[in-house]
């Protein structure tokens, strides 16, 4: 009996077949791009810039991002922007949120920041934030807060001791 000649596969064919079958699984294992959400400014002008920045690929998804970088900061003409290399970062353990804080005080009414996740060096995201104006605060030791004369000081102490009803009528 004549046996049919046996065809031998190319030595690399098995390797190519394994790679072709594994390609979809490898593509699925690649990390998805990490999107940065809408930033919230938690500081005001005259303070160091503080921003809360959510990140993630989908709502509720736990994302592993270890490092962030502020690439550039721009301020409107006539204003000074903080140095991008002077930002510090803090991340709560169980939230997809990063807090950015500048090392310099900010007086500009708005800033444009470009940020990237270090694991994705080609994925830059830029956003513009409005920096709220400084709120007026009362300082107890300010000269204007002290009574001008001893007589005014006695009157102020007496007014503080009087019942609220009497103070309302005195006005």
C-alpha cells in the first residue's frame, strides 16, 4: 500500500497561529485611555491653586493610575501662571480622584492646564478653570476692629452684655 506523502507544516506556522489566536486577548488586556473629568477649583485667588480632578474610563470603574503630571499652565495676558513642575498630587485610596496643588499663590482669574497620566505619555488633556475671587474675611486683630477710644470700648462691652432685644431697639 502506498501511503500518501505527509505534508509537514512550516516550523513557525504554529507560532504564528498562536499569536493570531492570542491577538484579541492581548488587545483586550491593553489599558483603556484614562479620561480626566471636569476639574473643581477648591481654592481662591491669593491662595495656592487647589484642584480636585476626577479620572476614569467609565463611571464607577476602578482605574489604576499611579502618577499625574502637569505639563503646562497658561494664564491670560498680564497674569502670572504657576510653575507646572511645582504641583503636588494627592490621591485618596478608594476614589478615582486626584488633588493637584500649586506651590505658588495664584492671582489670575483663570488658568489653562495641560495634564497627563504618566502611564499614557501621549495622552494630554487640557482644560481651563476659573479661579474664584478671594472672599473678604474679618480679622480680629485688624486696627479697624478696635474701638477708637476708651469710652467707645466701654460702650461696646456694655452693648455685648445687653440682651439681644435691647440691642435691636438701640439701633
